[in-house]
C-alpha cells in the first residue's frame, strides 16, 4: 500500500528559470542511474525477495525514499521551466522558437509534451526503461549492483553540481549527494553483513558447487592485452576475496580450440549457406510438406 503526502523531503527553490539546466537535470531523474531507476530497483528487489526481516525492510524503506527523490527532481525541473522562455533572444533564430530551443540546448518536449514539466526521460530525451533495473533475487548480487548504482548516480550529480551556480539547485544537489553517500556505504555494509552471516558468500551464487566449473582457471588472470602492468595487481597474485583460492597470472589463453564449421540453419530462414541455392529451396519445400520444424 502506498500513501502520498504532499510535502518534500528537502526544501530548495531555484534562483531563476533555466530550461537548459532543466534538461541536464533529466539525466539524474530518468537516466540509467537516475532516481527512477533506483526507486524501482529497490522496490522490485523487495517484491522479489524470498526472506522476511531486515534486508526486505531495508530495500522497501530506501525504495520509498527514492520515490521521494523522484518527486523532488521533478518538482525542481518544473520550477526551472516555470518562467523559462520558449526560445532564446537572438534575433537570428527568434522567428522560429523550435530552432531557437534546439540551438539553446533546451528540451523542446518539456514545453510541447509536458507543458513545462518533467518527463520520464534522460538528458537526451531517451525514455526511461525497466531494463535499467537489477532485481535478481540474489541479495549479494543485488546489493553490489545497488552500490554501483549509487556510485554512478553520485558521479553524475557531482558533475551537475559544477554545471550551475544557482544556489537553490546546488542546495538540492548537495542534499542528494549526501544521501548518495549514505546509500553507497549502506549497501556495502549490507553486502558485508550478508557475507558475515553466511547468508551469501563469494562467488555469487555461492550455493552453486564450484567443482562443477572449470576450476583450473577459476582464479587465473589471463592477460589478453599487451599492457604488462596488470601482473602487478592484487588480482594476479595472493589470496582471493572469496578465500577459496590463490590468484595466478598467465600471459594469454591457457587453452584453445579450433573454430567449428559454419552452421547451416533451417532453409526457411533464407540465410546464405555453402549449399547450392536450389538444394536449400528444395529442402524448404520438403520440410513444409512434411510439416517438419
């Protein structure tokens, strides 16, 4: 059950209208690592979770907070567009507001489609999509993905901070940066707690028997580049983070196999093969008559 309270988590008002910056702000609203993504990611993780308790409560609590962040950004975008001109003032392009908007760097659909409001898109106008979210049901995999999402989001917000000198906008971004700091640390702490409790371990999924994998290369760094410095890293020697082995280093592949012969798909796919065209055509007719897949 959801209940909407008509108030915001943090108060911020822009100093002035700025349609160009409103478009930039769309990235952290509807982009791959925007607030819509993390809000839906955490909610779906909760809905897909198989165990009750603290971890389920965690994702639902933070997911609900992120929905509030969606609203805060949508509100800020609307405020930035409230008194923004439809075009720019250069006489050379003012006769055509559409051209003016494009040249000025604004999102013309902010005006045409949303009526001076936010949209569920990124800064280039690409629509937000559900494929951005990660909700696998494996908590260690999901919590690591959550930490990455918060890191990528914080990088973008930090960049946006330096793209404006508007005090009100910076106030909002400063708040979001602080919450991203918390959430990065929170997800890393939750992932560590999962491992400490033995609920999930590395490698993910930890309950898949490792003896079923090709263990000879499980912990071997294979260098497929002419950059030799990779051998100096902790991933090339020493104990592995999962505690199950020791890293080793090898230049290039340790195995090779001949390329198999080209495939010959069903003739009714009409792909060009090494068989004569007439033979392919005849094979298709025969298969159709026999009703053979």
